C-alpha cells in the first residue's frame, strides 16, 4: 500500500541517496527484492555521483520521499519538442505498491503542465520485456527505433551478454 509520498526537485545534497537508490533498484542482490532488476543483464554501477549531479545541474530530477527518506526518482530533461524521461528508480522494497505509477504520473504532470511538453520519450533495454509491458500499460508505445548499448563504458555497467540494445518508447501527453 502506497503511503504518504511527497515530490520535490533534487538538490546536490541528494546525490548520495539517489546514487544508492538507483543502484539498489537495478543492480546486485538488493535489486532482486523488486522486479526492475537488471542483475541478469548487467553488473557494476548503474549511475555514479557525477552522472547524478550532472542530471540535477542540467535538467530536473524528481524525488519521491516518505518518512523513510528517498524512495523514488526520475530524471526529466527538456529537449526539442519533448521531455526525456530517465533514471527512473523505485526502492525495490516499495515496488508493486503504486509508487512507480505515482512517480511516472507526477513526471507526466510536470512535463505537460509546467513545461508545456506534448510528449515523453525514454529508452529501455529491449531484453526488458516485463518493463516494456509495464510502460505500454501506462500509454507508452514502442517506436522500433533502436540504439546501441555503450559497451566498454563501465559507467553504465558491465554487460553480461553481447546483444543489449535500447529501444525508444514514447507517450503523448494530453
């Protein structure tokens, strides 16, 4: 059951908590507590302090927090004609209770109402069928537009397979 969650913009003071949240949500054994784990596809880091600090400095990072602290986040970056949605993470222990949906809805609201954006775009690893299906249930569409995984750049993790690619998903904001 989703408790009382507050949303706000991240500050540089949030960087350590955000790095830890993103890591816990996607990599290592702790990520297996939830369903968004990438631990079977990648090991190593998902984000580092420099990446998160840059996202805060150059765009907007939405933070969801409750009485325990930071429990969710996403990056919103204004681009030409749309908003890029990334770095989406929910504490694995909070997954499945509606928190991810609430973070996504707040990101959509801010993008549409505060920035006048008509579309959200994101990239998802194509092997993440369950995650893509979750986004499709929330109105996102697959585009078929593929881009390569940044093999050799360990800032994004160490791939455990050689066929990783990203697909762009889009959602019209109305």
